[in-house]
């Protein structure tokens, strides 16, 4: 392990990723599964997690940005791959040449991708997105007949193939929310319009992780699971990861940088938001908000140190924070576990989300580039011993789809 990894590391268990993909596939047995690996696999490493997801049967990988999709291709992935967040200017041609399915929400994008396909003499794989109520990307229902007709014309010319029609939920993580039925109905309408325009998409899809877990009627041909792949529950209201048979893949841990006795009344960290109640032992954890530890969790974030849950004492700084061990002892170099799967008594990313007033997605996604990712394979499900893999091995041997 390198010097940096001695300070802190994010250990990613690829066996957990595989077992989560299998659990999600079991939730949507009649649909294909897309493992969403945007934002470097929600901070876990897109290439390594993408490969693990493929091994566990993910039919598709999905990214937000085209550059994220290109990185997967550059690492050797050859399976079905989609990316959806485009701005005028592309890069459309590279996506067409790399057989990446691109999302189109409006006529400007259809024109640009059609031109790129003509320029390189290939057929663009286009998935039309309809806004069924989320209000972000996607074509408004009023403009949908025009977009589907234009796409059909481009298809007839051979420039594009409409491979998918899709949309995205706003409140799938709130079971029973009235918008869910409204969006489902709007999606059904949009599918009818696309069909009437002569389109025959291979995949129709609407479900993110919460809908994959709780709304079978929304699975259609494909489900797009992101956070569940990494073993984190989309929301506490829905349940914990354990409730869904998901296992958190990332463990964030550090080595204590200092342990010392201090007298009572000693201020701790910037602003003296914490003062020692009596003589005590302070331990210094060398991770801070530059590493993605949310400053909002100052005074509330949980950490396992010397066998017990502790709470961050005082403010989280850029590079470090302090915990008060009270009468317990520890030594510099001892481990501090911020979060992990929870089965060694450590907190989870969901616990940090609660402490910081955010969601588990943000906790793992923001872990900074200063924290090395170390890949292990715990062999969940086959009883194999934990084996550490070499870091920096980014070869992606490719999909099977
Ligand atoms: C991020 C994203 C997903 C995955 O959402 P999860 O809640 O993480 O499963 C699916 N579809 C789109 C369009 C996304 O942007």
C-alpha cells in the first residue's frame, strides 16, 4: 500500500457490488438491468464497479456525462452503454463511433446527433426522453408528438435508430406519493404516441433504485439502478440497505494521527464549538471536508474508534477532525472507521447522511480524490476469504451484452 493509503482509504468491496447487482436483478426479474456508474461510480470507481456489475449480470452501464461513458470504453468495456446529460456541441460523433446510446430530449439534440451520424456514416443509437413530471430533462408531452415524428424521419433515413424511450421519477423514494401514478400514466401515454409515430424501441424504462425495489409496475424492459448497486438505501423512509438485502460496498477508514491527554476546559478545533468537559483523551482523525467528510456533521458525525461509536468533537476542518475518547485509550495509528457495511459495529453512510442532514448518495459521491480507493473482494456468497487486490488496475475486460 502506498504512503497515502496509510493515512486513510476508501475500501471498496467488489463482491458487495456483485451481490447488490444480483439482488436488484432479482427485484426486477423480467427487466434488463442498467448499473449506473456516473460520477465515478458514486465515488466507488466507475471502471472497477462497472466491471463487477457486468460480472454479476448487468446488461447495461449508464453515465450522466459522455466523458464518463468514453472512460468506460477506453478501459475496455464493450457492452451496452448509455449516457444522458448533453449540452449543445456534443461530443456526439465520438459517442456514435463508440456505440454509446445517447439520450435526446429535444429537437436541437436530435439535429446535432443526426448530423454527427451522417458525418461519420454510422447510425446513432438514440433514446428519446420524455418529461413525465420531474421537470428536469426530457421532452414536454406537448412537444412529444413532434419529437417522435422527427426521430422516426431520421430513422427512416438511416441516421438514427431509436433504441429506447425513457423517463425519470421525481418521488419514487416516497411510496404512495401521488406523483408516482401520474408519472406512470404519462409514460404510458408517451409510449403510445411513440408507437403511433412508428417507433419500436428495444427498451422502455422509468425506474431508478427506489422504483426497482418497490414498484414492479414501473419496471418495463429495463431498470436503472445506481445507489442500490453500491449497497445504500435511497432513503430512510423506504428502509435500510439491510431491508433490501443490499450491502454497502465502501468502508471509509483512517489511521489516528495523534492521541493525547488534555486537561478539562480545553477548546477543540476552530471556533471552540467543543470544550473538554474534564481531563480526557483526544484522538485526531486525518480526514476533513476536503476529503468529503461533511462539515455539516461537525458535532454530530459518528466514528468507530477504540471499539466504540464516538461523535465528532467540534468542527470538521479541511483535513482533520477530533474525537473525544473520554477515559478510553488508543494509540496513534489505530483505526478510525467513519462508515462501512455496519457489521463490525461501525456506522454506515446512511448514519452520516442523517448526521449531516443529507442523503447517502452525497456522502459516498463526495469522498475526495485525495482518498485512495482500495479494492477488495470479500467473496460474499461463496465464503472466500477477503483478498486485497492491487490498486490502480483499471483494466476493464468488457461486458457480455
Ligand atoms: C442517477 C440516475 C439514476 C440512478 O438513480 P438511483 O436513485 O441512484 O438508482 C437513474 N436514472 C437517471 C436518469 C439518473 O440520473
